[in-house]
DNA sequence: GTGAAAGCGCTAACAA
DNA sequence: TTGTTAGCGCTTTCAC
C-alpha cells in the first residue's frame, strides 16, 4: 500500500507540508496560484487524504452510524437511502451497523463508538432493548444520538417517529368497520416504543367499541413466529382480524392461513405495518400502514447533523412526528 | 469527547504507555500480573482503543467494504448477513457502500478507498459499470477486491458467483416445457456479467428448440421499467413467457399484467431471479431462481480474508460457483 | 519484564 | 504568503 501523502506532494512542489495542507483545504492564507498548482498535482497523482490521520488529529471522523436491527426490511432500507442522501450532501460517511434484534450486539456496537469512531448515531433500538444505559453512556461521552422509528423511552435524545398511536388506532378502526370483532394485535416486544404506541392505539379503538383485547408478542425467529401465529389461528374463537406491527409478521400470517385453509379476508382480515413495494401483488393484496421511511431517514439525519454542527443545541424540541398512511387493500376488504 | 486513552491508564498504574499497549495486546513480554492489572483497569474505566490511531500507525484498518448497488434487494441483504457473520468472527468491521447502480458513485467510492480506509473490498458492480479502471487502480494499490454475484470481466480478481448460465438455461427450459414459445429475456445491462451469462443460458435453451430470442434491457428507474414492460406486453405478438434477470423487475411485470388485464400464468408465464421470502405469497406465486445469497456472502468474505491474511496468495484459483435453485411456483405452472 | 522514543499522516498554532 | 513544529493515540523497535 504505497500511499501518496502530503509530504510527497510537498517535496514534488518544493513547498512545506503545511502549505499543501492549507491549499487542499482552500485556506485564505494561500495564494491562488499555489492552490492551483497543489490541486493540479494532487489530481495528477491521485492523492487521497488519509482519513485516519485527519480523524486522529481533528478528533472528529465525519462518520455517522446507523444502528438498526436488520437490513432486510423495507422500512429500514428506504430509511437508509434517506439518511444517505442528506449525509452525503454534508460530506459525512455512513456506517450501517446491524444488531440483529440482539441487545448484546447493540451494546457492543455502542460501546465501540465511545472510541470516537463516529461523530453521531442514528438508531432504531432492537426489540430486546429494555434499558438505555449503553445509550446514555454514549451521550455522556458527547456523541449525539437521534432515534428514528424505534425510540427508547427514558433516554433524552431527539426522536423522529411516525404517529404510531394514531396509525394503530386507524388500522384497528378500519378492521372494526370491516366487521371484525375479535382482533388480535401482534407486537414485537413489550419494551418497544413503536409496538407499545401502536398497541395503545389499537386498545383505544377496541375499547371505544367495547371489544376485547388480544395481544401476542412475537420473537425475532421466523420459525417461532410461524408456530405462534398458527397456534393463534387454530384456537377455538380465533381472531377474525389481525393487526401486525412489523413487516416480517405478514409472511407468518399468510403462511399460517394457507396451511390452516383459512381464507383472507373472509375468515381473517389483516393489516400490517409495512413498506413493502409488492404489498399490492400479494394474494390477497396486503392492507398496510405505510411509513414515510425515506422522509424519516432524511429528517433524522438532518437533526443529527444539526446537533453535530452546533453542539449547544438542546436535544429537546427536535422531535418530529411524520404521519403514516393506511393503504386499504384486499387483505382487509 | 473526553476519551480514556493509554496514557491515562499508564498514569493510573504507574506504568509506561508501551507496557500498557503490550499488555492490552497480550504480549508475551508482559507478566501475567501486570496484564491482569491493566485489563482490570481498562474494563473499569471503560477504555476503548482509538481505532484511528491504531489504523494510522499500523497501516491497516481492519475494515472491509461491501460495495453494492442497493440494499433494498433481498439478495444483497441476505448476502450482507453472510459477509458480516464471517467478518465479525475475524474481528473485521464491515462498511456498506451503496452505488445506486451509478458508475460515478462507484468510482468515487473506490477512489476513496485508495486512502487506506479499508483493507479489502467485496463488490457487486453497478449495472452501469462497463470498464474496470477504477477497480484495477485499487488493486494496484494492493487493496484486494473480491467480486460476488456481479463480477466484471477483464478484471483479475477472485469471483464468487452462482451458476448464472446454467440457471438461465434451466429457467428457460422450464418455461419451454410449460408451453411457452415466445419467451422474452429481461436483462439489466449489456455489460453486466450476471445479465449476460443468464442471457447466454436463455439463448442456448431457445436455440436448442429453434425458438427466437427477444431481449430487453431495463434501466435502474422503476418508472422506465414499468413502461418498458407494459410496451412489451402490449405488442402484437407479445411474449408468452418472461425470464427476468433481477428481482426488482418482478414488480413491473405483475403491475403491467394487472393493468393490461393479462393473466399469469395463462397469458404470460414468469420466472424471476429473486430471493424474496414472500415470493410464495404473491398472486400468482412467483417462480424464482433463488440464489444462495447467504452462502455467497460467507464465501466471498472468507476469500477476501484469506487474501488479507497471506498477501502472497494469487487471486486465481479462488473463484467459486455456488448453484442456484429453480423453485417452480404458480407464475409459470 | 519494563520503559523511552520514534513516527504513522495530518492540522493548526506560531514564526518568519 | 509560506514554513516550522508540536502533537492526536497508538505500536514497535531498541535499550535497560
């Protein structure tokens, strides 16, 4: 790895390293002519600055991290695109870190960030995450954190979320309107904000009609979820409607219905929180609560960069709620 | 960002920084007792080594990059998981870099890597990438590159691919067997290895039966693809079978069929290269060529790490072909 | 078994 | 306008 560095440029041009450095950063101290010569040579020699040296020196990396459970999820992949689009514009690099819905992984990742590897963090907590010590610790080291989608209550950080409560309410109201009386809510975890808020909306809608709750928590394993849903639908007095709070649960419901010979929407109606592009081509087409994933990503990144640029900004007052949309399709009509 | 560093540990224990450094790296020179004291204090103070300092010093980052077109694709998201699983085991970090199927983006990303930001690169080239100068340049700087899935011909780098030719052949043969005579191949780009190899397999199968070719190249914009497919299916003498070489084209075909009131599989049969978990729940369920995404990711990472560990290894002889599987479903039966 | 010191490539005081 | 120099935190000879 023979690297062209500032010193090499300096020698070639008979200038000092500091002049080169300043010229490259377009300092006002340097004459236009020198700048020009430097830039030209740098381009010719294909000079690329060593990011480790400047991060070490400058105590900032111009890296931000996205910490999410999984990349195989249409919400997260769209959100990543939104985040990237604003980070790139401001000259930041984006590190994608996957927790696989595992609390220990999440802890380890954030622990590492204490080293200064990244200047800030955008995160959606794992479904296992119940307490925020690891997040607090990072914030204590002055690494700003912004939650998007899945926030953790009790941690003082900006949060960019969708209107989970209202969406849960709307989705449930829709199922009731379509004739469901026995609606089950499939949650992800009793700690997760999104799960809880969506569930609260569900409860409110059910309560208003005097209907009974039924809440089931799924795991992170597709196999477990499959048996869970199958058991739910095999019961006597099985639900006639399901509100699934995350995308991956949709598959389990479709599969279970197929295996149990239940037909959607006649026997069971389904609404799922999902950003899947092919929701309309499922059989039956899937009614979704679709989140503004790209916008949420953009907003979260913009908020983080704001925090990064003027450190004094107070994280409160930065929260944002962007509404989701209920898209009615065959699975609930 | 007040950071605990080696110096702080040294002061606390009345030892020199070099002793601390050696103790942390478990050097044989250091007594067990000292090691113990150091590790204990490090844990207590929550010490995290500064990765920039050690990368700068050691001239290696223990970072590897995944350069892919898009993360919203089930093949790539599964492959990422495979790569991560082996990289993590060897203490490497993974940077995911998105080209958005854009050649300039890809160039810029690789250019940056010349700085030593990563020790090695795993890549699937963008659909726009026709020549490999940027890749060659990186290899010239002794940054090893391993292609996975989408390789670029003419670049001397290891490649982990699936049996594209055979899969294309099998898929086409299957469509012919199901009665199709007028089969169109939807490619991504005339440069892309996967597209070409899959197409070659298609051609062979068609040739064997004396059937005519019809090849259409799609773009990276969903809207364009939609009109392209719609036009194709609106033609007089429209195809009665389609072999789509990448996942995202499936959506376009389903949509176009719906709009044109063509029924699958009666009017048009479809086979698509895809790793979508919900392929079975589409309407009609989608016949897929499913790639061993996770395995390919693992193999690619293992190959790269091999190259990283003993630099003398010759990239030839490292290639690998892992077969895909044709899963017959409703869209072609 | 431990320590002193050089230096990775870059930036920013401070000098000239 | 340009140059000298001192580190950023870490690893690694080489000396003790």
